[in-house]
């Protein structure tokens, strides 16, 4: 009987290795790759699409929501389970709207994680009644499920002004940065670690070709990434 091929995507080494060990003990599951961001996940899919992708949400370079949006149209047979914390549940809506098959909390018991993988592999979904209700209400409110996004940054703005290749999360960080927030405040507002915020800011500087916060904010306003 063929094994369930699983790709694990998370920027934390400890989580990657822990999940690798836990899943590796199951006779019907094979971990085929470990990725630290959404772009690496796409690269793995291009080589050999997995059956299941365990996708973290908050990651540098490309977050889990953007990665889900890019992977599902290109690799429709790959089923995505979002790994989230209690504080990140609101972001799950965006990933589900892009085709993710469900979500699991990172604090889940290993037995339930494995059971969830098997459910999704056989065609099931992992969406609680509460989350399903939120999805329906959000879609009705927005009037367009294909671009539904529960983030603070409007999707229209992201689509129209993202000429520099900034990820959705990088635009969020850029908005906070332009408001004058410190790294600590940005981290608290977006439920990120300060280290992750620093990584995002470094990526933003590189993509915008700027050297500091004031220059980044000025360029973002001049090019229309954020409002004047």
C-alpha cells in the first residue's frame, strides 16, 4: 500500500524535526521534505508534489497563506493542512479561502495530528463548525470568496501595488513600519517574534532597494504600496 507523502513547512527547526520524528514512526506515512518557508515548499512541489502539506502560517520570505494561494492552482492534488496557534486562527480563513483542506493547532496531540492527516488524505476536511460559520459570514460580507482575506491590509491594494514582489505579510510589516512602530510593537501587533519581524524588514529593504525605515516608508508611499 502506497505511503502518504508529507511535506512539512515551518520556519522553526524544533517543530520541523519534532514533526519529522513523530510522523516518521508511522508505517503509512513518509516525510518527503522539510521546508522553512513558502517558497521552499513550492520548490519541493515542483520536484515531486506531496500528498499532504503541513503548512505553518507565519514564515519569512513567503508565509503560509501566500504559499497556499500559489500552490493550490498549480498542484491541485496536494492537500494543505494549516498549522496554527490560537492567536493565528483569524489567518486560517484566508488560507481556507485559497483552497486549504483544513487546519490543526500546533498544540495538538500527535495521535490527533496523524489522524487528521489520514482524514484529509482520504478526502475529508478539518474545519470546525465555528470556523465554517466564520468563513460563510466573511464570504457573504465580502461578496467574493476567491479574494477573501481577513487581514488588515485590503487585498485590492496588495494585488495592485505589489510590484516589488512583497509577500502579504511583508506588506503588513511595511504598513506598521511606516506608522513608526518599533520592531517590538510590530511583533506584538502581528503575533510574530521580534526575530521574525527583523527578517521581514531585511527582506523588505532588499526588495525595495532601500537602506532604512524612513526610506522604505517614503518609497512605499510614493509607489502606492501604502496610503499617503
